[in-house]
């Protein structure tokens, strides 16, 4: 029955299991006559992004920074793209230089192949 379903939704909303937006969305679906109501937190299949698409978006947005730079702006660009502070990227590259010795090569390759903003 329609009123029972809305009452269950209201109870879930009051218990904190549903946010305001989820409650309104589920209520609208019930009132519109949708046969099933999905209460899952996952986005619909049409809104899901594959790993490859996500990777391509991150790589296409990678640019060397013009403002946050010491040498070539590589660490500033990595910081902006991946959400870590630029000093963390600098520390990682310095550790690669000191421990493995190939941090300089990585930095130079990134400097050459990553376009500037």
C-alpha cells in the first residue's frame, strides 16, 4: 500500500538512515508510481565512471604549475591534479633521489612530457 511505503520511508528518515535528499527522491519515486525504489548509495549504472575514464581524466588534467613551482612546476601540477600538497610531492621525489637515485630522471621526464598550464 502507498501510505505504508511512505510511512516506512519516513521512519527510515527519522532514524537517520536516509538523508533529506534521499528521502525526497524515494518519496517522489513512490508517488510517481515507480515499481521499485533503490535506497542504495551507489550511483546508477549510467553515472558510474570506469577506472580507465577516471585515469584518462586525471592524466588529461595534469599540467605543470606556473605559480607553485621551484624548478619546472611538476610538483605543483601533481599537487593540483591529485590533491596532495606540493611539498609532499617534492619530498617523495627527494626520497627517490636519495634512496634509489632515479628521482632526477623521473622529474626530468615529467618536466619534458607534461605540458604547462
